[in-house]
C-alpha cells in the first residue's frame, strides 16, 4: 500500500509523519486490496482548540473510503480517522 501525506500551509515534523504512516498502514491488516491511502493534515482557522483536521482517503478497487476528523492534536485526529476507516473497511468487506 502506498501512503501519501500532504500538509498544506505547514511543514510536518518527521515524528508526525512517522505516526501517520504507522497508524494508516495498520489498515492493511483489514484488507490486502488497499491500493493507496492519501492523508491530508490541515489547520482550520477556528478559534477553538479543535482546529487540527485529518482527512484520509483510502482507494480500493471499485470504491474509495473517506474519513475526516477534527481534534486538538493531529495525533488524535489521525487516530479518530483511522478508527472510522476501520469500521468502513469491515462493512465494505461484508457487503
């Protein structure tokens, strides 16, 4: 599985990109048909704490899965997005 991480308007530290890769690649244990995952880490311009956004698009043959979560840290947003995708992958496998 190929993992692409995009961080528009800021430079992500290596520790953050390593964290993202580690968690996103765990999705591969649920399905060996994942072709690519594309991760977007963004900062929203909200005044509240939950201004970190993680959007993940997972490409499968004939289908794409998508999850987007807001949190007060990128790590938490990534974890929430990956959890949402795990549920989607389980439903996709049984459909």
